[in-house]
C-alpha cells in the first residue's frame, strides 16, 4: 500500500506544467458527460479535454471541481448536476457512495444492460479490431485487411441478458473484519471506496438475505467471545475475514473464518454459538492466513465442524462446493450463462469437448449431458476433487478431469491423442494464456466457446483466434453482477473452412 507523503504537494507545480489541460487544479467548471469508463466513472469533456467525474452519467452536464491533472486527462469532483439524465436513479442503498461494491446504483437497470452491451462492442472494436454488425468501423480504427477479411458480416452482439429482479442475487459474501475506530469493537463490512478503512455493514442489497444474517450472527458471536479483530497496520489480532456461502436451491450454508494464525480462541464455543443461531449451516471451516496481503485466503484450510462441502443445484445438476473452490456467485444468471455456452457448443451427443478453466466442473457437466465426452482442466486441485465428486454425484460418466495449468495439460493431452471437436474456455480476468490459444489453433476444433468476465481480454484473445483462422459469430453478454460494472459474456467462434 502506498502511503501519502509530502511528494504530492511537492509535485503540484511540475504536474501543472506537464498537463495539456486548458484549466488549473481546483478550478470549477461545467462539463458535458459523454460516456462511462469501465469502472463506472462519467467521462466528461470540457474545452476538448477529458475529465473523469465519479457519479455523473452520460447525457448529463455537471459543475465540477478539478482535483487532479495528468497530461491527457484529469479527475474532477461532482459539485452539482446542471442537467440530469433520464436514466438517473436514486440509489436504494444508504451506503452506496462509501462502499466500493456497486458502482451503478444511480443508473437505470435497462440503461445499465444497454451500456454493458455497448461496453462489449467498444472493446471488440477498439482492442480486438473486430467488425461488429450494425456498428460503424470506429473512426477507421478497424484496419482493412484484418477484421474486414476475416469477418465480413461482422459479429452479432446480442442484447445483455438481464434479471427480472436484479437484487439479493449473491450466494457468497466475504467481508473484512476490523475494529471500530471509536469503540474498538469488532466490526465487519467493506472497505470504503479506494481505502482500507472498514465500514460496518449489516445489510447489503445485492446479497442473499441468509448470508447477511450469517455475517451479522458471526459478528455478534465474535464480540461475545471477545475475539480480537485483525489489525492490518500492526498484523495483530485474530479474525481477518468471514465468508458465508449459501446453496440457494438446497438452503445449505457454509461459514469460513479466516484467521491470522492457526489458533482460533474459544473454538468449541464458536461452534456451539453458530450451530444454535444458524441451523442451516452445514459446514464451519477455518482458513489460516498469516501473510501481510490483500488476498483473503491463506493456504491452510481445515474443517472445524460438519461437512467439508455444501451442496447446490443448477438446472437439475447437483454440485458439491468446498471453501476454496470457485463457484459463480449469481446462480440464476449462471444457468442462463451456461445454457448459452451449451447452445453455442452445438452438441449432438457424439462430440469430444475440452472445458478449460473448469473450476468444480459446472460447465463440464452441463456439456456432458449433450456430448460424447468432456475433458475438464483446472489449476486448483481442490476444485478438481470437487469436479470428480460432482460427476459421480450426478451419475455422469462421460466427463473426466485433471488438475494443472490448462496451457500445460492440454498440449500434453494432444500428444496423448486427446483432441476435441469443441473447446470451451472460461478464464479469469487476465484471459487465456497465449500458449493455450496457440494449442487451440493447433487442435483446430470446429467451434470455440469463450466465456469471459473481462471484455478487454476477450477482445484481445478473439483477435488472436481470428488471425489463426476462426470467425467470431456472436457474443451474448449476460448480466451476472447487476449494479456493478462487471460484464460477463459468451462468444461463439467457428473454424473458417
Ligand atoms: N468454469 C468455471 C470456473 C471459471 S473461473 C465456472 O464457471 O464455475 C476461472 C477458473 O480458472 C478458476 O477456477 C481458476 O482457478 C482457474 N484457473 C486460473 N488459471 C488457470 C490456468 N492457468 N489453468 C487452468 N485453470 C486456471
């Protein structure tokens, strides 16, 4: 973490002379907002210069104060809206402004869905240099000869699949624990936007009610048992984070207490209190994290009471989920996402399919119902254990799994004669490893289905696949995280004949 020093003050003069801004720091002016950045800040233009304005929406005009100037752009504070967008909402959450969790509660839901689609389109055009159906060529940025040749018709980007009731959708909460600044009492909630100050929270509008109840109960128990909250500055204290996860279909719940050190003081009382207050909890887990890091989990995980996993169901398939495994947080939209992925895979019952970055085998098992055989690969060994268990649990015999980096395991499979008619990838935010993309181009499956949580790396990787002989047919954005800036999408690529 960087600490504030006098450096900022010393540099003001230099910064002023380095910027191309036609105004000074602290100046007040009116800007027109013409867009939203990928983190949900308004993009303002004033005298031809770009100013980012937190809280302002496209189509609005605002009085702002210039806070920080860089060479080509700056940041300004919203003082007053002189023209309001019709899409502006009153954020229903009281702590929306302080909390970093949601960024778009002031933005009408339908408008948000349209913005998410446009965000995908813009990335495909700007980063992927791809042609999109019904869109211009982005002021000549699409070079003739690349996108034009590979994708004459342009990619169809469908409307974002939204939720009919976009609240209380999260099945997982992970909250930092700390001490209240005045009473020093144990609190848990969220880090204030852009800082590490913990703000206590009892109710989160995008969180499943049961998770909120668990967090409230764990806080109360922690206070009763006088458990010292972790202090990030000194590295002292015990409880760092609490995670609550609920299987929305089964009602089963898991609690993970993340502690600084192996010892959890008053362990038997913890278990007794939790079981009494929260009868749906089937699994109480401790994870030890002694490192000075923002990463929530440490390497050591043990069961304090109950089962190592909880169960949930998606579209009739049952899943065992352990503490460390990735499991999509919005189950309703996950079904929409996976169904789209399966539809794009175009299976007839005989195909060999590779599911790269398979987690606990969720997409793999959806695919297995319609494929010849599915091979799943994932880097977290516990997740692969879950995936194997999940295949058995559902009597699915045409899916097999291996732990390891996709970019290492799939090339080896190829040498062993395992190839695929369809490859599905669902990588983390940084996108696919280049070595994996290369292997896909060597295997040359008929179709590639790309599930992505980051439009910019999606666009980059689609460009690589297009240059290697694939055509992106269509992309469907699915809103997995309403009121936040996150955009998930599924893309279908077919091999050029
Ligand atoms: N398809 C799954 C998981 C998607 S999240 C689902 O929908 O639930 C991305 C997954 O990629 C995570 O489980 C992460 O552990 C895994 N991962 C990250 N890097 C990887 C790599 N190099 N090779 C294989 N898996 C990786």
